[in-house]
């Protein structure tokens, strides 16, 4: 039983690293594209090129886009199970328009297991990691949220005018 708790914590930590690295990749992508985030249904493809340096990314670590706990639920390491989604409200959004990028969720543990999954932060997998979920924010940091508290009010998107994406 103690082993299960250690494994769950290890998977949560690995997933947190994945979420953080995806966020950094998306942030670096936006810096190269005049602070505009990628199109929502291709976010993994666009961020991958910015994750290839170091130990993360599709080239050196293809597992960075796969949540280990999502794969464990299917009892197999399946390359078609990803487990992360991108906030579709942010598709092609200029990050300079966000008033609180440090409180705006960008990518997160998701019940949608497909590649390049995207929605309006409606598929958070609240029970995947020790009764919580890992989320990444527009400013690049990642955080674990407890399921019992849900999304704080500060995790809503606020943009300065004009509203829209480039």
C-alpha cells in the first residue's frame, strides 16, 4: 500500500514536470511570434520545437506529452494516450492582452486523452493525481490544484481591450 502512494506521488511529480515544460515551450513559441500563442488544435506540434533542447520535448523525451497516470489507467504505455488539454480561449491570443497571465490556465491534466486536446478548461481531470490536477499558466509556472477546491475565481481569463487574438 505504501508503494502505491509513492508511485502516485512520483507520477504526479513527473506530470508536473511535463506540464511545466509544455508551458515553457508555449511561452517560448509566443515570444517568437509577437507574443501570440499557437492555434489551439495544434498546440503540441507548435510547442514541441521549443522543448527539444535539454531533456524535454518530442525529440529527446516523447513522453513529455503523455501523462503517466493517464496511461496507467489503461494498464499500458500507449502512445495514443496523452492526457493534457490546452485552454481554447487562448487560441492565437496575444498574451499582452491578458491582465493576469500568472492566474490564467493554459494547459492542464485532462479527461480528453487525444493529441492536441483543447477546450475551455472544462475537462480538468480532477481525480488523476492524489485528488487534484496539475495545471500550467500563461506565465510558464505550473501548480497542483486540489479537487475539493476546484478552480479559484482568479483562474478566469481577463483581457484588456481590444478583446481578441491576432
